């Protein structure tokens, strides 16, 4: 049987579907961030049911769920939550099914926690329509219910304002034929047993960014035996991304596809970098935020998916010869952190000097949102944004100011640090990404979390955020040394 989840996995990448079916052990365990997203999705599904009062949840899964669904559909039930449809070899569960008394049949209402309609949703709903039709059920309309990102919470959540429902039947109908063909191929992929399988690898539609190719190639030791059967384009991509090692590929094959080993290089445009650094004014404030966002706004004045700062690290350098001073903030209660966050930030940051960040658009947007939420701090936040210096600009590949081959054409802090400041690697930390810090905040602030765990979490969260600001200090020092500039 091919489930809707299987089909969506196929749409993401056929390699992903194969892995989930045959070697799930090659995939990484669900991260704390992913678990939080899944839980958030369940919360959105439950809240969306408020738009359909009187609905009945269908019990059971697979065959049992299908039998229960048919019984309720045959009765006078108007609204079904989580109905199961079985049309061998397909099976799916819809989010909300409503009887259409005007034109007959039923309406599928698919709930998503995104704020807009994504192209893959049409395939999702087309799969459902095919499944319903093959089971002998007439579908009148297919509606997509998604989050309204303009909604601002005031008091209790208002589902009728939080959600937007759009009839996307026409767009779904256009995908039916294509989806039927994709279903056939997904069934073939799910039934494959061969490993390694060159045709499976070739089926990936976006190998330059696909993470599943890496899991597949690294998990199957004999992957190199099919190198000759891969297209030159795919083989080059796998080599360039270091998914495959060139040392294990025959030299004549490498030569035939035009592969050239990566040559280490450094490009430093000292005059242009000096011009950028002339913008800096003391005191220097190295600032980094950690934020929390949710589909359902957790606090008053918040929008869906708004990045709400709950933590910061700040390193201050008053003068060129001054000793560095570090301050930090971490909200320890699950309540709107913005007032307390801004009160301390205003005490920590003076009215003069450059605010050094990495990826200025993010911090600036956070500041604009906080100014909307707390008008009393609007002037302060406007001043902060006017004084921001984006250190990341120096490392953007398109700017060609400071480039090293080790950055892999990326200006991400996670790519720059190991090359310029390996002593500050995140590998030594319990947290190695901001997503885990964000997902940990509700745990830290939960009354049910043991105090010992709270203490450990807080220590790890503070260490991660501090590392970001320490890295900015060290990177700036390294740049100044390389271009022979003192600041």
C-alpha cells in the first residue's frame, strides 16, 4: 500500500521514499526541532477543527478506519475529522471532510501550518482526490486551510481570523494526470530492492540541494560500483559536494567527465574591506539573538511565525585597547519575553557605537517587530538598526571581499568559523544550531521540567549564543590581521 505520506516523501525525493521504506536506519533520528514542528502541526490541526463545529473524529487506522469512515458517511454525519480512505494500492487520511449539500458529494479541507499555498500542496490534494475517486466517493471541492500571517493575537486565539480557507480545486484538477503518473513511479520505487541503484539516484530532481542523496550514498558501502552508470552531471555534483570521494573513482572516469580536484584558494580585497571597516565606530557591540516562533502566536501582539527574541549575547569593546565585556539575557518563563528583553538590552547598549551582527536583515526585522509590539522602545530600536554593521557582508561570495575555498561559497557562520577560527568550533558544544535552542526554550520554561534539566539547558543555550558573538569578535580580528588594519 502507498500512503499519502509515502507519496509526499516521493515528491520530496524518490531516494527519500526508498530510504523510509527499506533502510530507515540510514536516516538521522528526528531532531528536537523536527519533533517540535510535528507537535505544532498537531496543535494547528486540532485548532482548525473549531472552524467546523459538530464534527466527529473517525476512529481507527487503515482498514478499521476505512470501515468507520464508510459508516459515518452513510449516516447523517456532516463533518468528519481524520477519515481514512482505502483504494488498493492507495490509502490516505484527510484532515477534514465536509458534506457539500449544495452540489452533492464531499469537500476535502486540507490543513497546513504554512502561511501561503506551496506548489507541493496541489500534489498532496490530487493524491487524495484520486484515492477518494478510486474508492467510489465523489469529491466536490478541495480547500486548503492555512495560516494568516497578518493575524495579530489579542487575547484568546480567534480561529476564524488565524486561518484562511482557499478553494484550490482548479489547481488540483490540473495536477491529477501528472499525479497519477507519479503514483505509478512511487509504487515502483517503493517496491525496488536493488542497492545501490543508479536509476534511483538519477531520479532525484534537485541533487544540488538534496540531503537524502548523502544519506543513501554514505549508508551503502558499494555505492562506488555504480559510478560508471551515473550521468556525468550527477557524478560531478556528488563529487563537488564531497558525497563521493574522488579517490575511490577510477582516474579515467574522472578525466572523462572533466572533474578537477578542488584547489585551495584565498581571495582578499584589502582596500574594499578597509572601506567597509571604516564604518565602525566605538564602542563596538557584538550582538546575537535567539528567537522562538510558532504557527499559533503564543503571546499577545505576536503574529504567526514571528521570530520572537528570548535570548541575546552581547560582547562590548569600549575602545581599541579595552578588555572585552560580556553580558547576556535569557528569559526563564514562558511569557512574552520582549518587554524584559528590551529593558535589559537598553541598559546594556549605549547610545553610540556600532552594533555588529551576522546577517543584519534578521536582527533588523526582529527589531522592527519588537518596536511594533513595544512602541515605548521604538526610538531605541530604530537607533539600533541605524547603527548595525553586518559582518557577514565581507564574506558573501558575490561580493568577493574575503573568500576562501573552505567556505564552499557560503557566508554562513557555521562555514566561516571552522576555517578562520577552528578553536571556536561548535562541535564542542551541546547545541550546534539555533533551531535546537529555539526548540529548547519551551522545555526550559515548562514548570514540569526538573530543575536539574532546566539548569543544564540554560547553560547549554547561553554557551551557544555566546559562541556566536565570540566568533564574530575572533573573525573580525582575523580579518584585520590579514589586511594589516588595526581597529
